[in-house]
């Protein structure tokens, strides 16, 4: 258990919300947007709220986004970026 990702965020199957979002609860773009939004939130608020703790939270979202993008670099499901015509 970590302070940034406590056990109560995990279900009985050991999966947390990140796992569920990435497994199809959300589209690819929704997952990416969720991670980006939280990265921005924690970086912007760190000076006025929780300091380095918020930067740690942003780091978790950055790492998870990088892992998700690497694992899904050829996955076009739900991606509006790749559905435009020339």
C-alpha cells in the first residue's frame, strides 16, 4: 500500500480504477484525457495545496499515461485523433 495509491482503491480482484478504465470501461481517448486532466490538476495546485505530495500524484499519472500509450500505440479504439479524413 502506498499513500498515493491506498489499498481501498482496489477491488477484491486486485484491480484498481486505472486497470478498469484501461480494460474498456472508458475509450482510449477518455483514458488519455483522464490522465492528462489529473496531471494538470496536481501540477497546477501543488504550490497552494499539498506541495510535493501533489507532484508525486502527478508523477503517478504521467507514468501510467506513458505505460498506457506504450502498450496501446497501435490501438485506434475510440481515438478521435485518428478518425479524421484527409
